[in-house]
C-alpha cells in the first residue's frame, strides 16, 4: 500500500523542495555576483526566504481592476500554474517513480505546456491595461514560437530512442553510461533545447513579456497578493520542469554514469535493496537537475 503513494508524494515533495532551492540558489548567486550578502535571516543560510515571501503575499490584499474582466483576471494565474504542475506527471524521478508512464509522455508535456500561454493572455486581457495586454501577447507569441524547435528536439530524441515514453528514453541511455547520453548524440539539439527552454521560461535574455523598461511588469502589472505570487511560482516550476526534462532527455535520468551498470539492476536484490536503489535514483536525478540549474544560473542570470 505504501508503494502506491510513493509516486504521488515524491513529485509533491520534490516540487516543493525544488522551488525553495531554486529561489535560494538564484538569490545567492545574484548576491555573489553583485557582492551582496543575500538572504540570511529566514532559516539556516536563508533557505526559507521563499517560504517567508510566499506567506507575506498570502496575507496581502487582493486588488481587482475596476474595469477589467474579473473572471479572466482571476482564472489566468491558476491556468498557468496548473498546466505546469500537470507536466510533472510524466517525469520519472527514479526507476518506477512516475505518476503516468505513457507511450506519448514527452509530447503530452509539450501539449500541456502549450496551455500556459493561454492563461497569460487571459491575465493580460482581463487586466484592462495596455501594458498588461502587450505583455500577454508577447508571452503567448514567444511561447508558441519557441515550441516549434522544442518539439523538433524532442522528436529527434524519440527517434533515437525508438519511443516517446520518458522511461524508455532514460533506459535507452543506460547501456554505455556517461557516453550513452543523448547529449553526445545530439549536441546541436541540446543547445537548441536549452535556448528554447530559456525562452519558454522567460528567462534572460528572453524576458520580453516582462520587459520592465517598456512594459512595467508585463501581464503581472495589475496583480497583487497571492495571484501575483502564483506567477512567480509558475515561473520557477517551469524552470524546474525544463531542467528535469534536460536531465531525462539528454543526461541519462536516474542512471549512473558507469557503462553497463544500471541502478535497477544494481539494487534489485531484495525489498531493502529496491528501496535503497529508488532513493539513489532520485538523488542522481535531482543532483543532475540542480547541477544544470547552477550552471544555467551562472551563465544567464546577468
């Protein structure tokens, strides 16, 4: 019975910890670049600063635009967050640790992520603000534009792996260890996927929808309180999803980097061995993901 709930609790715990770590990592790196101290009061080393900021936004006043469409204004942030959360259902955090193992897993992720720009466009239109509407239009146009090269990269990986299942793609990279990663078989595709993911996440230098110099804060201009916080949650969730898919598609997923040694085969001895192997797989997946996030933050933060 316990194993039935493990695939559910693992993504929830991973998502929560992941967002906290990403926010802390970005603030610490930016503080180091700008020679500042950074967050240090909320929790050890400031790791709970994001939780403190979220609590603050939760109790702030929720202001609605007087002449805007309040229904679209309220639904928009929820659509953006929910569409990104659904993407986690096809991500394997470890061997047999996936909510839904579908034969079209990677393409389901692309289809689900295509819903998020609709929420951003609804938010911009419902705000009854020219800056918000322009930001929503830019966000939708940018997301749709970069989904085309993203889809081509995913299609090439599916052809190499003879499957569109995320689990099968990871297994196809396990035979030769480090040298079996799709990173070496598709180096140009990896670079294109990286650039497209940055554009999908609206990170620098692809921050046109939120260009502060010309659009104030883009589609977020009229938002406050928890709805304003939902946009930030969606942004960091999307960044974590993109990094996890980089790990799954190009960096071998949960497998070790040793040729002919697979995590499931190595620990498939008894029940205790399977539990330990599952924990090792989760650790390897998250280690690759956060290492990639660390490199990404250093290269593209400023």
